[in-house]
């Protein structure tokens, strides 16, 4: 079995709490470390100052009466209780007087401040030890102080000292016990432990209250999404109205759900339309075949029926291809075959392609695309979209009073490139109809008489979406103006 | 359906018989192709998967190959790339259900010479295969095309019929050039749209028919014999007599 993290650590709240705890603990340790080192330095300086004062006093005694007075003063001071240490030794390091019984070897060899604290034994230490082992008789020392002292007693006391060489080759040591600063450090250590403990407890409390509150909110969101996944697409995530990040998240997810529901609705509509638009010709196809089979037919009738069948199935294939293409373009199909497309050339190509058709229909087709304008895109798709629009314009320009005319204009408009196809036919006067005209399979009443699948403008719209552009239907004066807006290329 | 003014020329006149290799995993479609090619006067061999097809193509001497893109064991594009790397230059027409611009480009890049999206009309496939036939495609190098009394000079961009100068628009010239390069062969509307206009989509209106009828007016008006024929259910053919 692999090492598994406790389930509780899998929640973000627990992980965050642990992280914060660690972070604060690190900060506290650093702070305490800084404070102890600073105060230890201060205490050492203070100790050294005391020693210096002591040495100064002894020096004055020496000046007054030479060695005998010095020794007497040292003996006198040694008897006084306190942290001060005194020692006078001969040139060989043999202790002559003072309150130090023994000390670490080598301390007396170097003159000046001892480089680090050394350990020593004081006179009467053994007796003191014995006294301290009798708890009933402990004096002013507290239990913990005694423990500290005991711990130190096993390896002697620590002290720092100044070693001086007297004129007659004798050695004098003046020092001070370090018990006090060490006790101070112990106090700080305890404070640190306490602080860490409190923080741990605090972290736990924070996780318990804050984390669990967040967890509860998330659980309710999870619950709601499971319900929606279960098929209830009208369900929404709970919003408390506090306006916090959870509300914002829920609102965004709700907006997404609304969009999905709309797309779903659209898809349903499209499949209904597809069913209608494919079923109608399929039924016609089938009926024609059935009618041809039943009853007596001349060979030419069979031929005619079969030709009709082929023509009808070709139309079906075309519709099917268009539906597939629109779906792929709308699904965000990305093409590797996009590059610089010269729109002026695209306009010339399409206008040239449709010019004979327009002439035959008695429509004047003109292009105004002198300016060289390029966009990023796919020439084939742009060509197809534009030819669908021009095709429509030619079909619907007739019927109005004026001489039917279609005009294709290419121009720049700010950051956009506008390619508009305007006709002077009846147009689409109703705003709603105009908006609906680019929807799939929508064939407005007036266009029912014209051949077409109802997919031409939808395809053009999908092509424009693919090019990050827009397709707009604007009322012309008269007629209709279909505008394709492309974002211009950067390098212009 | 036809917008042409002239009467249909009746049955399609076929070129010299070809040896065609069909690599297609759909048994029914392959059988239909074999039968239809045979009716058109050609011989077709069928391979049911990519590996068999590759072995047949590598061993036999075919005029044209028709290869389905998606097949078991070895896909069509891999077969084509394998054949090309072995120095086989037999023209290949790719059949595919994938019809987007990118799919076509990938197919042609793999070494295919033409690309036809399923479902297709057999007349379209036949016309394309006949145009691909390597024995008929020697015309690329010629500078002057002649069909009967019609003459097209590719260098001076001039067209004459019975020594009479005919003025054509640039696109009409390219249209006639393509028709004359494939004189005696059926040329479909989509082939014209692809090769003369470089578009691969289906226009909503049959724009090509109008272009062809306009060209027909220029090269037939005032001459007693029709030269640009409409082939029913298929396309057009430029043919003298």
C-alpha cells in the first residue's frame, strides 16, 4: 500500500492552515533567535564591564600597597557571596588564593579576555551540592533554577574572565559566573515553546472555524453541480448574496450554465430544423421513387425520375456539407491554412465569378475595392462567404422599382476592415427579421419562392466568427447592406 | 437543369482504355467502382486494404490509382507516401469523407494529385480520373493548343477560330485553355471552379454554366459547327466534329 495522506489533509483549508502554521512558526523562531542573540551580547558586554570595574578597584589596591594588599583584598572579596570570581596563582598556575577551586586547564596561559566561556569549580562546591540535594532546605532558589544549576554543576559552572599577569610573574584572574544569562536564555526558550504551542492551537482553531465554513460552502456547490450533472440543467448554484469570492464563483458558474442551456436549446432547435430540412427532401425522394415504381411508365419517365433523384440527393449533400461546415466553424475549428488574404483580390475574384450571373439576371454588379487591404484568414472560406452574400444580393435586388444593382465595397473603418455588399431591392424592413436572417435554416417569408437551403448567411456568419470578425445586416437605402467586418492585420 | 443552349451531345465519348487500381475497403463501393469503370471501357483492379493495395501498386503498371483515405491496416496517405518514396509517379486520386480545406491540403501534400470528397458522383470521379491519366497529360508542355479549327496560343494569349481572331477576357482565356488542354475529355463544373478559379466550394448558383455559355457564345457564334459540348449529368467537353 502506498503511503496515503490522511483524508483531512486533502482539503484546501487544512493544507492552508498547515502552511500558515509553518510560516508563523518560522517567523517566531527567527524573532526569538534574534532577540536571544541580541540580549546575550548585551549581557556579555555588561559582564565584561563589571569585570573591568572590579579589575580597576584591584589595580588601585595594588597601587596603594603592592602585592600583600592586593592578596588581602582578593581574599576578602572571595569570601563575599556573588557571581564574581577571583584567583591568584603563581607562575606555574598553582592556585594561591581566590574563590576558584579548579578550572579548565589552559585558561591561565593566555593573558586578556578568555576567548569563550570556560568551566570551573568554586570552593565549597561539594558542600553546596550536598545542601541542594535536600529539597526541604532549599533556599531562595526556585525549583527550575535549581535544576539548571544542577545540570551545570555536573560539568561545573561556566564563566568568562580577564587574565592578568602581575609584575612578579604571578597570574591574577578576575571573572564572572554566567549562570544569570543562561537562566535568561532558558526563560526565552520556554516563551518560544509556549508561543509555538499557542500558534498550533490557533491554526487548528482557524482551520476548524474558517476552513470548515469554506468547506461547507464548497460542499454545497459540489452538491448543486452533482444535481445539475444528473440532468437538471435548470438547476443553479447557491448564491448567498454576501458578494464574496464564493458568490462570484457561483455567479460565473451560473452564467456558464445559462450559456450551456442556451446552446443546448439552440442545438435542439437546429436538430429540429435539420430534421425538417433533411426529412422533407428525403421524403420527396422516396415518394418519387415509389411513384415511379408503381404503375406503368415509359423508359423516358424512369430516366427522368432517376435524374430528379440524383439532383435531389445532390442538393441534400450540399445542405449536409454546409451544416457540417457551419458546425465545425462554430465549434472553434482551427485551421493551419490561414495566411495573408488580399481582400481586394477576393472581391475582384468573386465579383468576376458572379458577373455573368448578374448580367443574365439584369442586375448591375459593381465592385469598389481599389485599396489593397489584407487580413489574416483563409481565402477559400472568405471566398465562399462573400459569394453566398453576393449570390443573395443578386437574387433579392430585383423586384424594387429601380434598376437592380449590387455594390461590393471594401474600406477601412478604424481598426476594422469593412467589406459590404449592398443591394437596392426590397431589403428586410423588420429589425427582428434582419436579426433572424443569419440563423440556421431561417428563410424569411419573401425568400421562400427563391431556391436555397437557408444556410448561406449562417455559413457567412460562421466564417466571420472564425475570422474573429462580425457579420451585420444593416438596412440600406433602399435594400439591404450586408457588412463583413474583419480585424485589420497588425502590419498595416 | 442545364442552362446550355446547345443540345446535349448524348453519350459520353471515352478516351483510350485505362488500367486503374482502386484501393477501397468498402466492398460495395469498390465493386460499384469496378463495374462502372468497366462500363466506361476501363480495367479496374480492386484492393480491399492498404497493405494489399501497396503491394499491387508497387508491382503493377497502372495509369491511375484511386485510393480511399481511411482504411484498415494501412491508411491511404501512408500508401501514397510509401509509393512516392519508391519512385512511383502514377497519378493518384484520393477519396475521402474528410472535406475541409485542411484535409485537402494534407492529402495533396502526401503526394496525391487530386482529392474528391465522399459522397461523389461517378461521372465526377470518372472525369477526374481521365484527366489524371498520365498518358493523356503530355499537353502541359505544348505552347499552342489546337482543337479542330480552334487554336489557342498560350504565349501570345491569342485565340483564333478558322483564322478569325476571338477576343477573350483573361478568365475566359484560362477557361478555354483548361478545356482545350483536356479536349476530348469530360470536364466537370467543380473541376473548372477548382482549376480556373481556385475555389473548392459549391456555389449556390451554377455560376460556371453561365461562364461556359458566355465562352460558347464567343467561340461558336458565327461558326457553323458546335465545338463546346455539354455532357448531360457530367459537365462539358471541347471536341471537334
